C-alpha cells in the first residue's frame, strides 16, 4: 500500500524569521492521521532568515537529525559541541537524558534552508551524544546512500533505533532500488526536483508512505533530491 502526501497538505507556520512546513503534527499543527510513521516523528522543512535562529532550548529522549539544503546552520549544545552544518553534511544529536542546544543562521544576508528530522528512540535515558559527517554529491548521485543507521554501517551516523535513512540525487536515466524486508515501513520525502517513485510522479515537498511494499524504486528524476526511510512497523516503541 502506498499513500501520497502532497506537499501542500503539510502543516505550515510562518513566524517571519522562520517559515516552516510540517510533515507530521508539530507545535500548533495537529493532524491525527499524521502524527508519526513508525518511529519517524518529525520532518520539518525550515527556512531561517538571515541573522535569526532557534535560541537555547532543551530536548530529551529523541534522535534528532539535521540535513542542510542551503546556507549554514550554526550549532552549539550543552555537551560542548560547536559547529556549522552546511549542505552535504548530516548531523545527529541523541538527546537521551537531556540536552540543550541552539541553532542559528549567522549569515547576515542569506537564508538557511534545512530539514529537521526526529526519530523516536527504542531506548530511553541514554547518555546524550553528537555526530556529524559529510556525504558529497558523488556519494549520492544515482544511488541511495545510507547516511543514518542503528550501527553506523558504511560510514553513516548512528541512532538508537532500528531505522535507516538514505539520501539520493537523481537526474535523467539514473535509477536505484532499495529492497525492504517483510514487516518494514518506508517513507519517501522529496526534497526538491521531480522523480518517479514506484511508478508515481512526485515533486518537492511530496511524500510517499509505504506499507507492505517489497521495495522502493526511484527513476526518471529531474534535478531530484530525496530521502528514503526504512522503518520498523512494530516493536519500535521505547522501553
């Protein structure tokens, strides 16, 4: 079963300094049919104005992944990490028992455009931790490159959940397939451009929610960038 979630059906909030589209219920946006997909809890597409950002705030018991599309995202946290995340980099922060952090666009002119992704961990109360890695376009061109996993496979960042995130760039006749094990969910988020996923034409901001499908097949892209999540259907709840 495949369900299309068109980009325009997402929740939307414009705070002036922040323009945000919510794929799942978040803050003042609530849709009982889109609260989570397995352990995938949040995909916010955020555009942060020049010189603006999220002040210091706290999280706990959540796996938080940042994927920057344009500009830079300055990060500081209570673990002592200080970095700027730029396109091609993936940052993972495991909040665990509790962490505070800030995210800021230090550019005085340009906008920062990024995805904020939350995945519910399968274990509560872990020690907070941080990881950041770079994946060049050549690693994602015409393939689905593993960038998040439970065990750091293939140089991916690791999370406390049996979930995997792949990133890919597709144009022209480039194509790729991801085989799904029985009992797994998949979620495809199109970042930009257009592509065919399992025969369905999708474009920037669209998503496909997949259940009981044998694979994810990407083809016929037009400047397409997308994320594919391989997720547990059951047994992912934290203990």
